[in-house]
C-alpha cells in the first residue's frame, strides 16, 4: 500500500501483521481507495513513477512459512468472506489451493525476479514484530504502538504438520526458507 503522507510503500504479505501495520499507518478499509492491499513490489514499481518508487521508503514483513500458512488457514476458516468449507482440512487447504495468491511464497511479493530481493529498504520479521516495527515507525515518524488487528486463534503451528505436509510446504516455499533462514 502506498502512503503518500509518510512517503512509503508497504508490501503487505498476507498474514504477517499487515493489517495491524496498515492501521498504524492510517489505513481504514471503510474510507480508503488504496485498492488491492496485497500488491507485489514489482506491481508498485510498474504502477508508479520512477521518482515515487525510488524516493519512497519500501518495506515489508515476513513470517516463518509454516506459521504463516497455519495462520492463513485459520483466517480463511474464521472469515466467512472466504467461504472455506468447514470440512476442509489443513492439508487440503494447502495442497488444493497452492496457486491462490495468498498462499504463494513471500519472495513472490518482494522480488522482481526469482530469488532476487527487490529494493525493499527494510524487511522486518513477524517473529520480531515489536522491535522491527519500532525501526520503521521511527523512520516514518509515526507512533511506536502497533494495534492488534485481524489475529487468528490456533495452537502452535508445529501441531498441524505431518512429516509429509512439512516436506510439501518446505519444497513449495524453499525460496523463503533459503532467503530468510527459517526452519520448522
């Protein structure tokens, strides 16, 4: 999302505290014309002037893929807008919906070419959300406090994985594991 008041571009990877960050920056779905909130860095580059893209601070947050996908599954289950069949298992959700936009690897959101991190000025980690948010908040001159928005309730992500499914996620998100050094 582009915030001209703050001169920043926030690349919102699904289920990485994006709505909390967007809220802290002043985004409100009720009064916004921001459009697709999950655009890629490449889309922002292609849709804006060179000056805006180069002059604005570009940042994102990433999350352990295993944890992010469990959170996404429960988000789809808890949000009637997504119409997920209540009988859909976690395994079926991932293996049958892999081509869906939200499930794709995080690097797809922030790279221009495969295995190339675009020109994000800052990549924060969900696992270090408070401290990493403070870095961005200070840079942008906004409040340090980050509201909790759009959270999901579930057990520790490790509980939801069989050996087979763990391997499947690892294979399909290998670029994220290698780039950000995440493990199970």
